[in-house]
């Protein structure tokens, strides 16, 4: 019987064949290696034919009881990602006769609580943060342009850093984005952000460029594509000292953009497409943010609320 290592190699080749992204395959490999090691160390299970229901149930219980270095349990999202990864492997193995198909259904997803999004800034707070970014230097103007683009589009960090100069349609104010799963989508750019992008490309990017064939839109001081750690570090520097109740990350702009769009009455299906989500359910918890606005509107507009007390 083939070892888990052999089967993992087959599984990865299968994922590549059906065009899974390199990043997804890499993260899944790490999760599965940890799963294999736990099975071997806990039950001496080294091959697929040794895998039983009791082993999978014990592993799921282990995830529920696991505590981080800070003594905190794993978040439901973290547990579900690991379960999804192992279920994917089990489905693959079942189709090829390595394990019984019933094993796939042993692992069940954790119910995720409907919490309000965290790390969200108000529009006033975003403006306050943007105002701190100096635009008198090439790097400063690049940062301001990048943050304006993040806020207007709600792009993920990897998506915005992956934009090439040729992806921007200046005439139609749109940008082609490579999202999760190597899926492209066209995203509109707001007028304010577009003005910054135009000025950056025409008058600032040339000062950062070192190689005329470098395709990246956003460049670092060496003329290469801006790395994610540099983006995060500079953003933290601008946010440092501001009296915000949240830790500001590049993803904060994505959440803040989503919140403002939904609060402003945007069609949730349009927001889903803008953000590149596969499922509408991903945005359901954002709708809770509008309840205060809805209550205020009701009190202001409903005729009964304007009646004098009897």
C-alpha cells in the first residue's frame, strides 16, 4: 500500500491538472503533512488502508481542543479550512479506491458564528489615515495611490500588488485583477483613485522604475514589484499614533470599502462580484452593520414615528 507521502504527490498532481493555484496547493500540502504526522504519532497510521472512522473523529476532537501559544482555541474558520483540506484528499482517495467513501462524511464543518466584521474604519478615519501619507516623495505618492486604490476597489493585498501597468484601462476607469483560483475579473476604479493612479503613472512611477520592461504597477525603491511585507510595514507606520480602535492592515481597506458600499445601499450581488467572492454567504454578516442606519431611517421616515404621544 502506498504511503501518505506517495498519495500526497498524486493528489498534488491532480490539483495542478484541474488548475488549482500554486498558493492553494502549497498551503494544502502543509496542512496535510501536519495531519499525516499527527496520525502517525498518535495511532501509527502510515497508509490510507489503515485509516478508520475513529481516527478521523479523534483528529477533529484534537482540533477543537487545540490551544495556541497564547492559550486561545482555533477559530472556526481555521478549523474548517483544515477539515476542507483533508476532506478534499479523502474524496480523491475514495474515487481511486484507496479508502471507503463513507470516511469523507465523518469530518463535519464547524458552525461559524455570525460576527460583525472587525478591523473596519469609518470613512472619516480612512480620510484621516490617507491625509497622513506624504505625497512629496515618489514612495509617498505611490503609497497614497495604492491606499486610494485599495479603498475604492476593496482588492486583496495580493491582487493589488499583482496589478501590471497594462492591466489599467485609463479611459474606462477599470483594472483587470487576478483573483483567487487564477480567476480574472474587471474592477471599476473610483474617480478620486483614478486621478492618483494617472498622476502616479505619468509623473511618479518613472522615478521608481529601473527596468523599462518591468510590468508591475507599484514599484519598490529598487524598481521591482512592491513586496507585501513592505506594504504592510509602511501602512503600519502611517497608522501608528492614530487613535483607532482597530489594528490597520491592507485588508482593513477591503472591509471598510465593503461596509461603506452596503451601508450606502449597494446591491449585495454587485458587491460580491466586485470583491471576487464565489458565494454570496460570505457577505451576509456585513448586512448587520446597517441595522443602526435602518433604525434611524425608520424613526425619521415612518409616519407613526412622527406622531405626537397620545
